[in-house]
């Protein structure tokens, strides 16, 4: 096992009806800003429920956070926070709303140009406004971590930051709030969570059996409940397990003490920035090809994945790896998420366009050993077409 | 899945050499009290290492915390804390030292009689001194939770409390610090962690596949690394996985959203209080009989345990349950922990003596459904003899 530090102070409040606890979770005297997205929380009743619970608090609101939250939009929230002397932020939505809220929490009290937060990965953040989250979409894990990804629209740049000051103080997870989500969002969420686990698991052996088995636990659960969540949207058990698995997939626990990859995410980010393809769709496009191209570097863990996650025990090593990659692709397709660039109408010229962006962004030494250069990324993209 | 809240703000600092980080983990200006046990940390060098790292801090010390820490001893620490205006506690040792330190942290600032902390389960604790831990013995999980168990010697009463103010701020886990432990303590630690998992897992199905699989992950890992830890004491990989599994076994995660039992612990506590038998030994005595007596109430989970943890797939349901219980007993015995009361020289009269104590302490409705009355406890104890 590698050396590690693990710290995660987010208080999880899980279950049907738990939004009522906002009455005490949000500090009594706070000037609260409720941040949300495009209005789906108004259609499904979550907005009314939250506002009703906070009726004795001082509450303002900020809406219109995009699916890939932009720097430009979130700077408008920062201006409102300063103008109205807001001192507590409540994100109500999915990962995009929570990511955007984390940035606003830090930017509102940042000394200097807030864009620096991204160019320095968040390392100079010394404080942030306190924030909480009400999760409506199981997917990114943002509700229980300290990471955020924001897009600058003018340059089509998607950049992350992390800092311990932006952990939510609490996250309310009510599985019933996911019942009204479109199938596409549930499918994307399950794929996103699945690939989060894979990025922290499918690397090379690090003698970390607890982390390996926890990762396999989440993959097995997502494979089970993902299709059920599409088939029976109002099944509380299914939605609760999808929600908890997605949260556990990226809260730092399974990645503690083990190598991590993230090359699939970084290639995927360029596809989203260039062609506005959903984040999870880009992961479904890239991952099967990434595993195929990097089968030598990931050999031992691919065989373990084939055996323990998919129950593949017969055939040569390469046949088992092929079968595990095929099962992975089939799972994404069964969730309704297409797995090839051409499925999304992209021309073959997209391969070079993505490579140019990777080069421009310095993404030339990716993966768990830093050896995924542009030549390897080219093979991955060609296999993804 | 049941409703739950999960909160665990302990910063874990894991790996060889990480004690060096105490220099910054312990606040610079603090008046520190280092608390420890019987002096084994002096023999193995941990004491010198800790004191050397803290050489620029203001440091006092308190030693002599027992294997089952007593109220009487810890009240002496409280007196020293008050007299010397200590404002940070650093526990260096195993679960007993950390448990004792948690009590001292709360008692030092408690308004009223500190014994109330136990009679009220810790619910009226409004503050505690900040504390950190350097773990030298993987076993109880106290380094990453907010629980503590203290014994009042005069009445032979072993009582727990929990409160969020006594979470350690950090816990340093250096697996090499366990190399010099006697085999008995390593064996006890593995058994203790194993039974912690079982108490949160072997109840009734609650549609919580992530929690179930995480629990099974820990059991499988303990079964693997427990005997290896005895056979090759200086194997870093083995000791690191034993340490991390034991910490994860009781940090609130696998018990979130599922029923919990704890009857084995409560019967075991009485055996320790009456006959001074090691905590883990009492668990090894009670658990196999508890599972056997309660096989109807735990049927589905016992079958799942047999299948997924022990790979038992053949035979009738009762035969599989019998085999799983036998494997559990064999595991404890292979660790060198005897599993019957008579192995520890107890007379058969001990059964009634324990029952009297259970009755006196109101332990008459135990288990995940509260239906383990004195009649059932009697059957369990008879089966444990």
C-alpha cells in the first residue's frame, strides 16, 4: 500500500424526507444563497420543499448553473454573494451545481484574480464560505469531496481544482429526489460513477486488498442497480443504492493508498469542451479503447477485474481481458450510453482535434505511470472512433 | 437501506515514517499531554520518535493507562490536565489508550460529575479538548471513531460513551510500529476487528449491497492477512492491510444504513469485567455460539456469509450455516485465540455469574431486533462453555 492521507469531514444525511433537516443543518442566523440549475428542481417539487424548510432563514437564490458550469456564470454568483453579503451557500442539484457552488464559495473570499484558482489547482485557497448540498442526481460524487471542475467558455477550457476548504459541511441525499430524472441522466450518472471507480482501481497491483475489494464492491453494485434504475425509476431500494455507490465512488476512500489513472477523464474532458458531448458519454467512448490499448500496463488488474467483477474465469489471459472489456462496453450500451465517437455524429477529424487540444493543454504524460503520451492517446482515440 | 447520518472528520495519515508529520499536525503553540500505556512504546522506540518530533512543542506526559482503561486512572490524567493547563492530548498506543484519552478530553472540560458521561452515554458533552492519536495496535478502530469504553474498577462496570467532540483530529497509522507487538495482541486485534464487522453485517437483509460488500471485503482481508501477520511479523504489506482493515471495521462506514447487533460484545464485556479475559478472547468465546443459537433470526445473512466470505456453496442450508460457523471458530483458533469458556479455566458457574451481571446491567433485550433476552443469552453462554 502507498502512503496516504485521507480526510473527509462531510456529514451525510441519507434517506427519504431528510431535506427537513436543513432547518437545523443550515446555521440559524446565516444569509443563505440557494444555488441551482435549469429549473428541474422546480418541476419535481424539490425547490418548494427546500424553500419551505428554510422559511425561517434569510434566503436568496441564484439559478441558471449549466450542465458544465462556466466560470462566467459562476462569477455572476460571486458578484451576488458579495453584493448581498451572503455567508452560507446551499447547492441544490447535481454535480455541476455543487462544483459551481464550491468555486463560488472560494472565489467570494479569494484575494486576487479568482481565475488563479484554476491555474494553480486551488492550492492557494486559504478560506471559503461554508456550503452545504442537497443532491438530486447521483453521479459525480461532488457532494462528498473537495473537487470541482469548471469550464471557461471563451477558451473551451475545462479545469479542475481541489481544496479542503470547499468540502460541503453536509450533503442531504434523498433517493426519492432522483425519481423524476430523465433516463439519460440516470444512465450518465451510473456510467460516471463506474468510471470513477475504474480510474482508481484498474492500474497496477499495489498490495491493497481492502481498496481493491471496496472498488469491486462498487462496480458490482453499479452493474446490478444501473439497469434496474432505468427499468423501475420509483424503486427506493434501487435508487438509494445507486446514490450511495456513486457517492462512495469519489470521496477519496477507494483511491487512498493506491495508484490512480484519470487518463480517460482527461481525454473525455477535451471531447466535452470541443463537441459538448455529455461527460459520461465521453467516458463511455474512451474507456473501452483505453483499456484495450493499455492492456499490457494494466494486465494484472484487468485479469482481476475480469475474474472478480465479471466472473470471467475461462480462456487465455488475453481472451479474458477481451471479454472483460466487451462486458464493460456492453454495460454502457445497455445503460443507453453509446460507446463510439461516430455514434455521436463526430467526423474522424475529431481525433486530431482532440490531440491538438491535449497538446495545447500539456496533457502529454497521463495515466498511473505518466506514460500515456500523445502517441498512445492517438491509438486510444482511433480505437474509440 | 435504512436512513442514516454518517460523519467522520478524522484525518488519517498512513504509512511508514509518518510520525514525523506530528511536528505540524500538533498545533505549534499547544501545551501537549502525551498519554500512553505500560511502556511498550518505550521498548520499541515509538516513545523516543514521538518525543523527538515534538521537541519544539511544550510536552508533558501521562503513563500507566491499563489494557481496559479505568475511570480511576483516567481521572488522574484529568487532574494533571487541569493542573498543568494542557490544551492538546496526544494518545500514543492502542484502543485502550485512545479510549482513555477521549474520556479525559471530555471530562477535563465537563460541567458536573464526569461519571455522568457514562450514565448518559455521552449525550451531554458540549466540548472536549482537541486530541490526536498515534496508533500502535490495529484492533479497536478507536483511532477513527468517536466511541470510548471505560471500566470503573470498584464496581466492575464497563461502560461506553460516544460524542462527536471526541473524534481524534488526526490519527497517524505507521504499520511498522506494530512489528514488535506480541503475537497475542496481533491475534486479539484481528479477532476484534473481525467481530466488529460481523456485528454490523450478520443481522438481517436491509437491501444495502454496498455496505454488505464492504463488510465482506474486510472479513475476507482479515481472514487472509491475520495468519500472515502472525507468521511474518515484519511484512509491511501484511501489517498495513491488517491496520487499515481494522480501522475501517469500526469507523461508522459499514454500519451506516444497516441494522446492527452488538450482543456478542455486550456478553463479552461482562466476561472481561468479571474474569479479566481479554476483550477479543471474549468475542471469540461468544460469537460462534451466538451465531448458532440465533441462526433462525440471522438465516439469510448467515447463508450469504457462508457463500461470499467462506465460499461455501454445497449442502443444505443448515449444513452451510454449520460450516460457516465452524470456519469462523477455526479462524479464531488458528489465530491462537481459544473459543470456549473452559479453555480459559472458567467453571460452569460462570454462566450464571454472567447472566446475573447482564440482569443487573439491564442487558435483557439485545441484538438487532432487541429480542435477545436472558433466556437466549443463557443458551449462548451454555454453547460457549
